[in-house]
């Protein structure tokens, strides 16, 4: 009983100790967490002290070097107001947030303390952001002022240089000098206006004004660079080209060129009228319009030069083409005469399509017509003025047609020549067939065959018959060469079949004989072999060599596997 009570007491003590240990651990954790949070609060306080030193006022004081009037003054006052609002809205509440976090931390309200710390950091983030934004604004204003001054100085320099240029080189600008002077003078009040805007502190307006003025001056400078070039082109270059073109065309006409279609005089006069509008346009500073007009004139000049160049090139081509056509026409005429003579001779010996005969007559007429046309062209070329581009077109037409005729006549002549060659080839093939047929038949007779198979006798007789029939056709004139070639080709095929099958039979006969001879050694010991070989011999005597081979191979393979392959290879080698 006492032991039981003592055990229960011990158990209770263990439980109490365990609870105490757990409590101590929990308390330790709580204090550890509070310590960590305390460090976060300290960091927040350190950051607050750091950002309190941000130089808001010192930053906007950079603007004091400018005229604190107008837009600049308005911007300056707005920034000062923002500084105060930023302090009140963002920086001031930070202290309260940190204080609240400390109180909550003392009460071990970790989540609440963390929330207050986060709020404090967010407020400080906003405070820093507002400072960075203000720095950017101040830098932007100062940069804009600097840019304004730089552009202003450039404008003053450009204005001075343009005034000097128009005075020193007035002759280069012609009637455009006065309007240019007016434009340059108009810049003076605009420069003064910038000074007023600057003095009034309206830096944005001043920037827009001086930027626009700078662009205007750059445009006018480009005009002043372009105008002398335009005047030079209008006064010297184009009138010089007009003159060169007229003189050049006059010289070419003396050389025999017909250039009426170019219409040089009328077109040049029209272009002179167009050119007369250019200088007034320049004097009104309508440079885009002046450039368009000059481009139009130059395009028209290019078109006339292209036409003239085409005529000059055409003359050279005409001389080359004349030589070619002369040769081709002579060739065509000679070939036609040859064909007329030859075709009458050939048609006595060979069948010729009537269309070929008609073609020769047609070619003769066409050649004569082309010669007549060519003569007319040559007469046209003998005139004092020739449009060589038209002549070249006509000559090209002739050349194309003569080339076609020559091509067709060459083809027809080759056909006539081929008839003789085809006849000779057919005759040679027929002779070879006869020779080969006799050779193959002699081999059949000289072989170890019991007799020549009947089908070979039939094939030989058929070939003999076909050869005799075709042979008779060689003496029958005129020969239809194509039909003759086709028949000979069929006989050649018959002969090839005759030879191939004869070779197969001869090889099979030797092979069959060898198998039977080899199998004789097994006749005494194997009744089945003896029986099979007797059957193979019977088939051999009846010219049934393939069946004889099958039976012999089956019998020998049953007693000596692989031997038939060996015997077959020996036969092939022989």
C-alpha cells in the first residue's frame, strides 16, 4: 500500500517538473522573441534618425540661383509646401508608430508590434520617395535652364552668321536675298522674347520658344545652303544641257540618224518654259516646289537621252545583225536548193512523207519573201535619215524567221541522211541475226543432247522465214525504212530469245548429265536412288532437262546434302 502511494507521489512530482520545464521554455521563447522584435524597433529608430537628415530645403535652394519669378517661383513655392506636408504626413507619425510598437512589445503582442513597425517603415519609404522625386524635379528644372541657355547661344551665333553670309554673298542667292534677309530680321524679336520669358522665370515657355526658334533657324540655314545649288542648276547646268542636247542631235542627224520621234526642239522649248518658273519659286522660298519642277525637267531630259542612246545602240546592233542575216539567208537558200535536188533522188529509193516534199517548197517561198523584205530594209537604210530602232526590230523579225527555217531544213536533211543510215543498220543487223542463228543451231547439234528439241527447230524456221521476207523488202523500192527497221528489230528480239533459251537448255543438259553421273555411285547401295536416277535418265532422253534435274537433286541431297550446289558451280565454271 505504501509503495503504491509512494509511486503516485513520484508520478505527480514528475508531472509538475515537466510542466515547470515547459513553462520555463515558453517564457524563454517569449523573451527571445521580444528581444528580436526590440532589435527591429531599434533599426526603425536608426532609420528615422537617418532620414530626418535628408536635405529637402538645401535641395530646393538650388533654384534660388534662378529668377524666382513666374513658373520658377510657382514651382519653388509648391516644393516648399510639399516639404512641410511630407514632414507632417510621413515623418511625424513615425515616432508614434515606434512608440506604439514598444508598448505592444512590452505586453508580448508581437503581431501588433510588427504591424506598427511595418507601418513606420512604409511612412519612411514614402518620405524618401518624395525626397527623390523632388531631387529629380530640381535637376530637371536646372537642366532645362542649362539647355535653354545652350540653345540660346547657338541661336545667337547662327543669327549672326546668317546675317554676315547674306551680306557677303548676296549674289549667290539672287532674288531670294531679300526674303532671306526678312526672315533673318524676324529672328531678332524672337531672341529678345526669350530673354523676357527667362527674366520672368517662365522656364517651360522659354524652353518651348527657344527650341522652336532653333528649328526655324536650322531650316533657314538649310535653305541658304540649298538655294545657291538650285540657282546654279537653273541658270547654268540645265540651260547648258539643253544646248548640248540640241547640238548632239544635230550632229547625229548629219550622221544619218532619224530622231524626229524624240521631238528634241519642241520638248526643249517646253522645258525652258518650265524652267522659267523655278527662279521665282526660289525667290519666294518655295524650295520644295522648285525641287519638284527641276526633278520633272531632269526626268524629261533623261527620257530624251534614253531614246537617243537607244538609236545609237540600235545602229551598232543593226550592223551586226545584217551580217548574221546575210549569212543565214545564203545558207537557207543553198540548203533549200540542196534539199530540192536530194529529196527527188532519195524518194526513188525510200518512202518519204508528202508533207516533207511540201515543206521544201514552202521553205523556198518563205525564203524568197524574206529576201524581198530584206532588200526593202536595205533600201530604207540607204536613205539620208534612218530610224535604226525600227530597222533593228525588223531585222530581228527576219533573223528569228530565218533561224526557224534553217533549223527545220537542217532537221529534214538529217532525216534524209538517216534513211540511208537506218537501211544500212537494218541490213547489218539482219546479217548478224543470220550468222548468230547458224552459230547457235550448230552448238545445239554439236552438244550432248540426245536430240535437238523440236521447239528450237520451230524457232529456227520462224527466224529463217522472217529473214527471207525482210530480205525481199530490201530489193523492193522505194523502201519504207521505218517499217523495215521495226521488222528487223522484232527479228533481233526473236534471235535473242532463241539464243538465251538455247544457252539455258545446253547448261541444264550438262548439269542434268553430271548429276546422273555422280549419282551412279549410290545405285547399288540405295534402291531409291537407283529408281530416281532411272527416272531422271528417262526424262533426259526426252529432253525434259529441268524435271530431270529436280529429281536428281532430290535424290542426291538425301544421301549427300550440299553436293548438288557443288556440282552446279562446277558446271557454271565450265
